C-alpha cells in the first residue's frame, strides 16, 4: 500500500465510514488514513455524517460520485442538511469482479447480488454474460460477498478485498463496463483546513427560480478567473421546484480570487453554504 494521505493521524482519532468491512469505502479509509487507523463501520451514509457531527468520530469517509454512475444522492442530501465539513477527497479506482464460493457451479447460479451502483457499473457485461439470471440489489458489495459465501447458488459482484475477506473465487476479473472506473470519496470533519497551494473548494448555491439564474452564478468565476471543476443541480429540499447548485472549483477560501467570487455571489443568490476547502486529490493507480 502507498503512504497514507494523512500520515500524522492522532492516535485516538476514530474514522466512521460506510461499511461493512470489505467495501470500496473501507479501501478508501485505508488509503487515506492507513490500515492501522481506528475504523468504525456504520450502515448508512446518513450515520457517517451523524457520527462526525456529534463528535463520536473525528473523521468520516463517504462516496460522493462515481465516474460511470454519477452522483451519490444521499451524500449530496447530507451535505445540504448537516454542518460536517469537507477536509479532503480521494479518488479510488474501482475494479469489479464476479465472485463465487469455491464449491459453486457457475452453471447453477440463480441470482447475482451487489450494490446498486456496482450493478450499474457492470450493466453491459451482465447483459452479455448473464441475461436470464436475477440481479438483486443489496446494501453493499461486502454484503453481496457475504451472501455469496453462504449460498452456492448466489454470485456476487465486489472488489478483491471482499473476495479475500469472504474466501470467494474471482471467476471473472475487471468486469466493469468502463475500465477507468473510479469513485470519488469525501473526508469529513468538524474543522477547516489551511491552504496547501493546490486546493479545491466546494459550495452550495441557492438561487431564485428566475431566468438567468445559472448565468448569474457562473459570471463571478469568469470575472475573477477561478476554474470550475464541477457544477451539478439538485432539487432544494425545503422549497418545491427550487434548485441548489453544487459547485466545486479550484482554490481555497483564503485565496483572494476565491474571496472575490464568494463576495460577488452573495449579491446575486439567495444563500451560499460553504462545504469546505481541502487539498485536491491525486489520481493514483
């Protein structure tokens, strides 16, 4: 394993993550904090946010988007509803595998189980190789591997970590439809970070439902030459037919151009929520 991103982790720090053990989020925690970090597996993304906000965990790790399947809506909703801050991000390559028990006969498989996003990432492969077999969504890839380990008529789609944890055979490796498939994860805390010189900032922008709203949101970034890295629209949860923009852009809130952008946005939007400034992720193999 490569050197953890955060190598000076306090010894008593607990990291809440979307579990169980064996998931890609588990792999993200180990990559960011190191394999010896104190991990606390929870069942839902909402619970990760709750653990961080309550102080039960110092950090949290959640998936926010996949390069094939897009945004994780629950994470976006929690970013709207809680005060947890983004202090880091990492991008993890996601390789999906077709897994069976060692005594299973592939010809007798009756169902294929995996997380919804993983099934979506392997949609074309499954259609080509197992068009008649039932596909069943479960809570996580690791849960899929556990089910396959208990039933010779069940196959799982999961990562290599889950295969080893549940002693499954990798019948077919790298079955994801896009070979450069990656998932972006966010690191959460109740604190802010200092500038590093290579940072990203995430904000939510609430606008009025009027013509030209998007133009008014984008104009300050062009005026002050701040590069956008992502913009996405989600329905606002408190007003019907109103929308909120999730915006990621280069720079830290302490940088002068970013301060000017945020100041200009205040004059043309209903509300801005700063989600955090944090070191930009490196794309690692």
